[in-house]
């Protein structure tokens, strides 16, 4: 019989290892058309109490990465290589049963659409109480009180009356809050929020983000926030990981990446999004071309067919040699640090303002 958790001495993170440590992760799907390399050599770390914003165009591998952390890929059709360690425990070779336990207890996900996470057939209260009972062994009565408590925390008015409502009796914003309450029922150490507020109007969006911040302060969770909205990242995250074609191309603190971005793709991404500080409509500059096919990604730097700076790099390095992301504050690009700084000051900064 497999044990559910490894002994503590085995599970403790090694010195210098982050609370969540993803190393050289590859997630490849077998399809009728061939192998889709959705994530292809991704590394990052995240500490408790910190928020990592993951940004990148549609199809860059953000959701696939996080579904791999949660162990939610179909193992028969998905090849997963590399290492994902949570608090020292390796997840890539964990059993379904171990993952299921971890998913309620240590890690939880907030989806974009509450309706995909909440069942229409059970009351909201029951859906919050059940994982709590399952993972803590609490009684029905205590779990119900816990559900009421959490509904109150996420700002549902009259939670004692609303706890027995079905999801369809809640508004969209309330359902999203209820789902957050459900994901928090066991105080997860790692919370993954995939576009958690995209479907909501701006006011509710702001309230939910504030709520996540408060809850993080209270529970000290690590949060991964996947979003297309740089305003959300600026407001919520401590660090940013920029993904392109299944790899990290730039990493740094929010301030570093938003104020002094270093990778040509990040420059494109920032130029193609509304300015964070302006409320006037300004022309956006879309990145030329479209994201590559992950069945047959471009060789070398996957961004090279869309990059306007390849002529600054000697020889045919851009299409010929894949740039790696060094540890710490870094960009995976063959331009030298000096070249990047020069281009940023001369061409990019004036456009970004
Ligand atoms: N089960 C699967 N089988 C085959 N390909 C898949 C599967 N799941 C995802 N993909 C592909 O993997 C790539 C990355 O998908 P992913 O959902 O991670 O993108 P994303 O960055 O989350 O995009 P978005 O911003 O649109 O949510 C896409 O090309 C997608 O089509
Ligand atoms: S490595 Fe070359 S193609 Fe890739 S981002 Fe840098 S300059 Fe552009
Ligand atoms: Mg996604």
C-alpha cells in the first residue's frame, strides 16, 4: 500500500529550494497531429506568502503548467517530465490518491468560471463544507459553521441564510466568491488563480482581488495568478514570469519587469496592452505575427519569426540556438545586457511612457 504523505524528514524542502519549485518541466500531449509541446523546459520557484503573476499570450502554456502542478492532466495522453516539488514533496510521480489529498489540503485552484467548479445540484454550503470534512475529519455541524464563516469572509451578505442556496440563486460575482470560499476551505498553502476575475465587472473584480490579498495576509498562502491583465499583476503580484511558447522568457519582480522589461517579447506584450497609468485611449501596438504552433515550434529562439531585433545578434544565433533563462532576474535572449538596455532606453521606454 502506498502511504499518503512521505515522512516529514523526506518531505522537507532542501536548503535553498523554494516552497513550490518547478524544474525543467515538460508537458507534452500526444494528439492525432503529433506531439504538442505545451510546456517545454520551464523552471520557477515561489515562496509562501508571495504572489507570482504568470503572463503571456493565449496558448503560451500558462494553464497547462498549473494543471500539471495540480496533477490534473490525463496521464495516459500526457507526458510529464522534470520536477514539481511542493514543500519538498515531488508531485510528478505522486499517486492519484496522494494528489487528491494534496488538492484539498495543500493546494487549490480558482477557475475563471465558477460554474465549471460548482455543481448545480448541491447547495453552496455543502460544496464548501465537504472538502473541509473530508480533509480534516470535522463533523457536519462544524463544517457547516466553517462554510458560513468562509462565506462571510468572502463578503456574502447574510451567510447564515445563503448557505443553503444553490449556485443558480447566487449572482455571477457571488458565485465567484463562493468558489473562492470553497477553494479556501482547508487553508491551502498554494492557491492557483487562473483568470479569476475576467468574467466579472470591474467593481466586483477589484473586490475579489482585495479579498485574495486579505486572505493571503491571513493564511500566508503562496498564490499563482494567471492573467492577461497587467493591471491585475501590478496590483497583486510580487514577481512576474513571462511565458512564450511553453517556456519562461523573462522573470523578475513586478517593478523590475514592468519598469525595465528586458525581453523583446515582454516589450511587445507591454506595448500591446493598455497603459497601466493612463485612462486615455491610446493606440496599442500589437506584436506582429501570431503565436507559433506548438506541434512544430520554431527552432532556436521560438520568438525569432516575430522579433524585430534579430539583426543585432551575430550570426544565425536567434534561429539556431535556444536562449536559456539564467537564475534570478533574467531574460532568455541572445542580445547582450548592454544591447537590451540601449534598445529599451532608445526605442521602448518612449513608447511605453
Ligand atoms: N489536452 C490537450 N491536448 C492537446 N493540446 C493541448 C491540451 N491542453 C492544452 N493544449 C495546448 O497547449 C497549449 C497551451 O495551452 P494553455 O491552455 O496552457 O494556454 P494558456 O497560456 O493558458 O492560454 P489562454 O491565455 O488562452 O488561457 C495550447 O496550444 C493548447 O492548444
Ligand atoms: S534571442 Fe533573438 S529572436 Fe529571441 S528575443 Fe532575443 S533577439 Fe529576439
Ligand atoms: Mg489558460
